[in-house]
C-alpha cells in the first residue's frame, strides 16, 4: 500500500493540517515550512527552512496498547532505511523518538491520538516528523552546532526532498504495521540504541541499560533499575543540550528561528 502525499508550501503545523483532513486517512502531509508547530510536551518546533523535511502521517485506527511500540518501530525502520541508503554513516535511535547520525541529532518525532473508544481504539493516530536534510552547518546557531546535523553535512551532498519523503513515509508505515501485529522490537532496537552503556545524568544518574518489553527505557543506578516512561534522557557530556532545553524549550532540529 502506497500512502498518498499531500503537499503544501506553508502551513502552521503539518500535524494540525492532518487533523483537519481526518476523513481521508491514511495519508501523509509534507510542507516546505511550518509557522507554529509544537513537539513533545508542547515544546516549540521551529521549521521555517525549506531545506528540511516537515511531514505528518495519519494512520488508520490502532489499539492504544500498541502506540508505545509504534514509536519504537518508527525509529528502528527509519534507521534501517538510512543505513541501507548511506552505509558509511551511523544511524541510531535515541529513546524515545529521536534519530541520531554520527552522534548528533538529525530528526525528531511527536505523535497525537484523537479519540479512544470503548474498544481501546484510537480513531486517528497522527505522527509528525522533522528531518534535517539539506541544511548547512553555518545555518545553525553556535549552541546547536555540537548537537545537530543534517544528511547534507554528514554525506557531503544534497538530497532530493521528494525521494527522502517517500522513503520516510514508507518506513513509518512499515513500523506501524509491525507494531499493529505485535512484533517484538527488543533485539532490533538494542542494535540501534544510542543510549545503551552510556552514562546518563537526567532523569536519573546511571548507565543506559536498554529498552524493556513494554517500550520503556531502563537506567541502571548502582544495584537499582530506574524506569523512564517518556522523559528525554540526557547523557553525560550533553551540557549544551541542557542549556538549550532550559533556555528555549525548543527542539533542536529544522530551522532555529528563536
């Protein structure tokens, strides 16, 4: 099944636009710019740069119990796609929903569910994704340059936005189908885990242990395990990331119109 793509030059939010068009699910929306989008926990999501990909995808109804594994599978399938496409680059998933390339953030995701009915089904599950595609390093404010990257920066070439959009949408749809079938994600995630075996400082000090069967992340602190439900995990050495989150509350991908 090939999901149709609706394209816009400029929207306030690709996820908001998807919510407006709920009657034609499934579909994807791609916009060159977004003027007022929001990410996880209502963080600002600045996206006024046409060199990056801003998309949303509206899925068919899914049982709420599978939503958590959807996010895990989304990250897995996107990383696998890019590894096949760009084998010289390293792609990892930083739980819960960020994609890292060569140690820097290149993409992030945020989701929303409309209505949960008596059968525990979400009638409309929408995912929003931002991906740095053809951004140059000098377009990032200095504080972001140690944190974020783009496909162009890492591969030293420009990419066709339409090709990348279709590959991302196909990967997300594949992840959705695997989650819907209850496929086990743990082994595949472990091989792509950016946090595993690294020292963490927030939300708890310890060492990244890995994801559990429910899709939550475990941090080992001495002889105790700390279970992370949804918070961003900050690693030792990510001082600039802490400054960004504290000062702006802004996702550091796409364009930084602060």
